[in-house]
C-alpha cells in the first residue's frame, strides 16, 4: 500500500515537472539547429 502511494506521488511530481519544463521551453521548439535548441533551453532554465 505504501509503495503504490509512493509511486503515485512520484508520478504526480514527474508530471508537474514535465509541464513546467514544457512551459519554460516551449518557445525553443522552432530552432534552426539542435545546438540552438540546447542553448535556448539552458537560458530558459537558468533564467537568463
């Protein structure tokens, strides 16, 4: 019972993280190259 509750909690946390990550990086999704995409994502996540 405890393990299933823990698994649900982890799943919720992962889902929240992915939603926030997608919101932060959505403007990076039309890059000219993967290098630009990585740079854009890094800027979004560090707040620059």
